[in-house]
C-alpha cells in the first residue's frame, strides 16, 4: 500500500513518518493549529493583537486616527450613547416580557397543570369503576378481562371522560 500525502503525491506529509521512525523536525510547526486560531493560546479571532475582545466597546485611538480630537471624542460619545440605548432597549424588552408574556405563560402552565390533574382524577375514577377494563399496547386495543370483544385505541377520542368510558364499556359488553 502506498502512502499519499495531502498533495496526492507518494510519501509522507509534514510531521508524519513511517511506522517505527520519528518525524522530521518541522521547526515547531503546529499541524493542528494551522491558521493560528486557538482561543486557549489567545491568538487568532477578532480583537486587537488577535486576542478575543472582552465584549465591550473597543476604543482604539491609534487606528487610523484622523488627527481631529473633536471627531474622536464625538465618536466615543456616539459609541457610548449607542451602548446606553441598547441597554435601555434590553430593559424595555425584559419589562415587557415580565409584564405581559411571563404572566400569560404562567397562566397557561397553571391551566395545563389543572387539566392534567383533572385527567388523572378521571382516569383513577374509571379504574375504580371498571377494574376489568384492560388495554394491550402491542395490539393497540382495549378489552374487558374475560370478554371477547375489543376496541382499537385509535377509535377512542382523548381525553377520556367517565361518560366516554361508560359508552366504551357498554360497547365491549
């Protein structure tokens, strides 16, 4: 079997060697960080000197300064004003969520909880009234213990109530 390197030529690529041999010294070339974008080393990526910025505004006075101090100060003021506007917008969005969306979600969650509790209570009452009612999930049918009839589960409309259970049991008898 012939070894092919990354250029589709026979032989070994940089840092690779045949079994039992050591790779040639590549002047400490890092084959796993080719583009210099390793965040753990603080190199590559956005920000000054390739380091990731802290997330705040970057006031770089040396970068293409126009020599107009008033213009630079105006730029700083505009950047700060935009930052304050963004914070204000975020606070308004949070307040709107807390006042409108949050209570609606809470009300829906409480309603779902009540419906689940009611459904659970109905199921408990059905089991107490009809202990002989059985279901087979493999065949997807409901039947009475010792009976000969069955009803496919797909024909039962959910949620099941006591009235629906009475009609189902009458159908199975």
